[in-house]
C-alpha cells in the first residue's frame, strides 16, 4: 500500500510503498482510510516531540481519520499510539475506538474538524464542572483549535467568550465565530498581559493552547485548562494566583482523559459537526502530495485533509 513515511525526525514524510499492516490483536481490524487530517498533534508525532510519540523509525504518522469498514460502513476512528498511523491507504484499528458516521455526512468535514474540536469539547465537558453562563477565555484563539474552542464554548452555554491571539487578521474574524471580545497578544508580552488583564479579570475558565510567557503573565482566573504549548513548554506559576482566588490548574489530553472518556464524546461532537454548527476551514489534497505540503505556509490557517486512496 502507499503511505507517508517518516525516516528522520528532521525531515518531512515521503510518499512510499510499504507493507500493508496485519491485525495482530483480538479486536483489531483492517480498514480503508478515506480521509485523515494533518493536525499539530500529527506534526509533533512526526518530529518526535509529542509525549506519546514512539521512538522507533520509520513510522507512518496520523492519529485519526474517517475510514470504511469491510461491510461498507463509514466510521470516524482514533488510531492506537503506534508506529503505523493513519497516513496510509489502510490502517489497523480497534473498532471500540470508533463511531459510525450518519449517512450522507461529509468525510472531509469530519476528518478536518474532529481533532481540533475535540480538545476544547472534551476539556469543557470532561475536565471541569462547566456551568451555563460562565465566562470563558481562549488563549491561542487564532489557531484552528482555538477558533473551534470559541465556537464550542458559545455552543455549550458560555455567556461571554474572549478570544486572545497574535494573528491580527484571524483575530478580526473571531467575532463572526461567536467571540464577544478579542484581545491582541502581539507585541510586547507585558503590554499584551495588561490588555488581557483589563478584559479578562472576571473570567471563570481559561482554555489555553499557548502556555509559555502568555500564560505566566495572565494566570489569575478560576479554572485554567492547559491543552497546548505553542508559546513554550514551560511557564512559571505565580504564587499569587494560587493564594488570591479559588484557582485550579489542570491539563486536558491523552492520559488526563481516558480513552473511553474520549470515545464517549465522539457521537455528540460528530452530530454537531454534521449539523453544520461549527465553521470548518479545510482543504483536501491527495496523500501523494504530503512531502511538498508538509511545510508549505500557503496552507496556514487551513486544516489540510489528506485523501490516501486514489
């Protein structure tokens, strides 16, 4: 079969012919991969920096996708953490980590939206006792996952959503997605923190895709859910944040939420995406273009979805 293959953590995957994987465990089955998204999670898997990345090379990247079972049923599936991922014509999966798709749903839309939407959807529904009417701040709201988080927070009942990010062009579009207020994080970090503090002093929940200095300077709200680390892997937690409020810092990701917890959330999220309640900015390309697309800035701001089958 054809697949994208990583042979060095320092170079983009190449489109190659590899052996078709064979199911080896009791619950495993072989499926056709219809569509699979190029997520930041996949990029970090392919460069060896993600905390779940296998050390062995070569590897086929890819963490999820839309597939077709032997009986013709279309499914959304989450791949196991192994060296044979979803950027291939076929994949071995455990059907218990999948959910059947409704008839007529667009597989490209599902493959593009599920991963970036799942982070905030699961964080709000599984990691905290979120209450209708609470105010939510999204740090990193101009990224794909952040834009999804703005929409999801509003959809799940936030009374106010504040979107904060560096990209001025995308920041201007956040209000169309449901943000009530936007804050620029561009420029001097201290000045950005002051701007953020003026607007976000009374938020109840922070969904953080940045970490690093922006988190360190703004860390005062009630429930802080750490999801990504685009701005840096570390941030100093100010002691005043811990003493001056009922401050709760927690993470959301693989490990903090069980596999069964994630799978339980898939059907309701798929229904929301299939119903068109989330704006999805995606582009589909053949997997054969993986090497040239991998680092192409032309696709920044879009979720690339690869189509492995010819």
